[in-house]
C-alpha cells in the first residue's frame, strides 16, 4: 500500500464484496442481514470512551516455589 487512502479504498471494496456472501447454507446474504440490523444500530458516541478495563492485581504463586514466578507478591497493572 502506498497510502492510507488506498488501503481504505481496498477495505471499502472488500466490504461491498462481502455483502453478497452467504454464511454456509443460510438463506440471506451478509448484506441482507445488515439491512435488517442497520435500523437497530445506535450511532457511535461523539465523546471518546474506554474500550478496555484496567485492573490492579497482586500476583500470587501457584506453587510453593516463590522464585518460580518473577512477579510473585508484587502488584501489577493488567490492561
């Protein structure tokens, strides 16, 4: 790809082609299913929102050998 615009155009073409695809023996195409679902979709909010969850955890050893787990007994942040 020489540019983001070229990549976006390619992805748009894939979307168009995919709308004609059928999954297995289903009677409707992907596009037909989308036409049914589209009126039910809500717009993406204008404000940004967190898509992940950040947790603070304490790593506890699963064995008696505390040296086997480098972070054993320490608080870690998992995202």
